[in-house]
């Protein structure tokens, strides 16, 4: 079904196509029997798919990465495609419009996207309000990806992460600290050792004071050197956070074959060009840490084979975004079926 309508969506600006698809899905979901139909077509349920990771039970290891549902608007709708978990955000304390449009570009030849969205979102309180009144999670784990506002100086960034942590705490199952997006000026500087330890230690202190602490993960860039990845391992072990999401989008343009004018657009690249590097980072972290913490693998997963490769490299869970755009919702089903077969 998706392959029939995909050419139409790909004639649109990528951001407009996103809103067209999600709006259409929201409308379709109001039709009697539609959710049951989607679930019947796309959802695969089997005890062999279940995973327990950082204290949470996932019905399957395939998640929707942050960026698709920034404002917690589509959880019930996306759950019918068979995701085991959905990560909202990135959310910031205050609403912000993000960067000027156009800010998303398709590199069709490379099966990739460039985005420089800039954390466009309606703010942590709006997302929390939607999650509070969410009617049916359908067994789907929900993560909250949190960041800082563009206007917040780095030396005050910790206050933004604290705000988002408190706002979402009652409504998400785990948190992701995003310091790796290339689209907020200066944000990646927070990946340096000392500022990153300060953010994570502060959030962990707040977390440990709660009646029930929730897993906190760190999302890292694929562009880190081995020395920087060594620091990440040390920081995760020292701060005792739950794990790492590897990886965010890349600023590298190596090996791209698409129109040079598009390739030159500023922003982070996701999709096929990230497949190899994301797997390398996962494998390095897994080996270097001696599998001391869970890794969520994301980046360039366009097939069941890509998913298996990430899991074999050391990932406990995986996430989709650009592969979901290019391949359609059948990708989740294909991955789950392959995992059952391989079990």
C-alpha cells in the first residue's frame, strides 16, 4: 500500500509530506475499524520478540526515533504500526519555531534526509499535557527526548534539561538527553566531558530522589572520535545512567551521490549514509565497555538485515526514522518476522 502512495508524497516538500501523512493518519484513525485494520496488517506479536532492557519490558525491540512525533501527537496512531516503543521530542522548556524553512531535504539517490529543523516544538508542558490524557498506549513504551532552547546559553543549559525532566517525569517511561543534534548552535559542545558529566550527574541526582527512578539515556553523535567515545563510556559508567542511543545525524558528507546543491545544504544527514558508521559506533561502545550498559541502535536501518546487523553489533534495541520514511510501515513487520525466525 505504501509503495503506491510514496511517489506522490515524494513530490512534496519533505516537511509538508510529513504533515500530510500524519494528518491523514490522524483522520483515518477516526474511521471505525481503521486502527484494528492497521494493527492486523502491520503488527507482529510474539513472546520471542519481548525484551527487558534497563528495567523496562518492551513487547518488541523496534522503536520510532525522536523527531517524528515531536509533540506527542501521534502515539496512539503510530502504535498501530507495530512499534515496541515511541520516543517523543526533542522537547524544550519553551515552545520554539525552529530554523527557517525549507529545513528538510531528500537525497533520494542516497536514500537519505538532511534536516536542520532546530528543535521546533510546542514546549515540554504541551507534550506533558498530551501524554497525561493519552487514552491508549497499547503496551508501547514511551521515551522523552529532551534538549535546550536555542536562546539558552550553554552555561545555563542544565536548567532547561531540569525543567523538561520535571515536566515529563510522570508521563514517560525513560528519558533521552540530547546534546548531539547539529542544528542548535553550540549544542554539541555539551558533549565535551565536563559539561556532559554536569548535566547527567544533576539529572541522576534528581532522578534518585524520586520514588521510582526512570532510565536516563544519552544520545550521541556519529562524528565522535575514538577518544571521545572512550570518554562517553567513562561518563556513562561514572554517572550510572541507563545507556546510550547511537547515533544522531551526521555532519559528514562523505560518499554522497545526490545533487551537489542538495548535499551542500546545512544540517544533519540520516538514512543509508549513516548505516555503516552507526554500526561502527555501536560495536565500539559495546566492546570498549564490555557490554556494561544497553545501547539503542539507530541510523540507516532500511531493512531487516540492517536491523540484525545493529543488534549483532551490540544494540539491545533499535529505532527507525528515515528508513521508515523510505521503506514504509511494513519495515517494522519485516524486522519483527526476521527476529522471530532467527530466534
